[in-house]
């Protein structure tokens, strides 16, 4: 043991006592009071500073509701996680296609088509990827104007950072 007793409560931490059966002296009492005074100053200034920060920041903003992910997609994502990233999509984005939500899968590399799926899990088209990068040509405007893609998922071993919204074909 290093000469200090095991602390039993917060006050013991603030005012450590050596392993001694000697009664406290004026000097140890003065040290204890000085430590407590310093602790009270730090605590009160911390509370004051945090109060100013809360007042300055204003009221808390409501959290955005999470994006709903269909059951079939949750199953797919767990299947993708179990496989190497070179064999499965590395990212999934939610976009708005013809006024409805759709899910865009981004292939990991090299001339693979990036498919777009409906909420029910049916393949709609491939708006990008392939040899030309313009997809399969079956959905020339995959994202409704004025809407933004929402990031849904990335393979845990994917080296791609940060997440950048997808580009489609020859935008």
C-alpha cells in the first residue's frame, strides 16, 4: 500500500488522510479546508459556465426522426455485413424517385451497376455505374429535383470516408 487509505466517499477523495492514528492537527485541518475551498470554487465556476452555455445556445432543437428502413433492407444489410466489402454494396442511400422513397445501392468498385430499389424491394433500375458510369439507361432522372439523398448504411469494412451523397449518371 502506498500510505493512503482506500477512499470510502467523495469527501475522503477531497481530503485524503495518511494512514496514521494521530489526531488531525491545525495544519491538516487548514489543508483540508483549503482543498475544499478550491473544490467549491472550481465546482461553482463550472456550474456558472455551463449555465451561460445553455442560455447562449438557446432551446434544444427537436431531434429528426430516424429514416424508416423496410424489413427486407434490414435483412439485406445484415447479410452484407457478413460478407467481404468487395462482394456487396458498400453504401445504401435513401432517395426520392418519382415522388416515392427508394434505396440506392453503391457498388464497391469498377464498372458495376448501382441498383435502385423500391420500398417493397423491387429493382427499379441502375441510375449509375457500369462501363460508362451512366447506369443502365432506364432511369435518366433518378432523384426528384429539390430532394436530398439520406445516408442509410455503410459496410463496416468500407474504406470510403466521409460519406458523400451519390451522383447519378451524367448529371
